[in-house]
């Protein structure tokens, strides 16, 4: 199965990538900033994961990341310890918002499963 893991560089996302690769799945992982080695090197060390840049604020990047995938595991979130003035950005990435966006995008690109 071909699986996209959004937020692949986070704690949950990276663990999902590791387990999916170990189970023999083809994995594509999305990160917000692909050029930042701090967000990608630990993923590359896990095995043959395809890394792509995608951002919840840019639906076209999410659509492109979902192309050809059989399933999407959505773990992307905005995680900040202290973020005055960032309320809107955190809400956009929250579980109340992002799954609706992802589900609508999944329909557009015909992903079989979105969780």
C-alpha cells in the first residue's frame, strides 16, 4: 500500500513512517520545510521514504502530496510552547480544521482511506 504521512517529521509521524516501512509499505512523508535537514535527516535514516513539502495553509501542496496514494495518515499539527499572536495558525492546524480539509482533498484525488 502507498501511504502518505502528513507531519512525518513529528514524533507521531516519524514513528508511523518507521512502522509502515517495517511492514513493507511505500511511504511518502510530508514536511512543511523540505530544505531543513533538521526536519528530514531522521526520516531519511529510517529507510526509503519519499519526502515532499506540503503545508496545511497551501491546499495545492497537500493535493500534490496525496496524488497516487492509497491512504493518508494525517498527523500534521502546529506545535508551539509559547506563541502569542499565533492563535489563528494553531486553530488552522487543529484536529477541528485539518481533517475536514484533508477529507475534501482526499475526495479530489481519490485517496481510498483518510485517517
